[in-house]
C-alpha cells in the first residue's frame, strides 16, 4: 500500500452519514466500508453497513471453581 492508501484506510473520509466511512481501494480489491456504532452491533437501524460481532460474542466462559 502506498502511504496515502494507508492513511485513507486509517482515517477514512467524512460526510457520509455513518460513524466511519472508508472508501474502496479497487487497486487492492478492498471494498468500501461504512461503519456504524452501537452497543451490541449495528445501531440506529442502519442498513448496508459493515457489521462486526457483538462484544459478548468474544467472551470466554469462566473457569469453574
């Protein structure tokens, strides 16, 4: 990646109506990402966004005592 491409991936672009917007990089085959925040996944009923797993999905079971 060029330095400009790296900075774009880290900082994204503004003014798209989502919490974060990262434009596509067609040269590297990376699709555009539209990120929205929420306590357990996508919030505010937004559609067409990149959804990450809910935080609880990463929890590990406790050790029995």
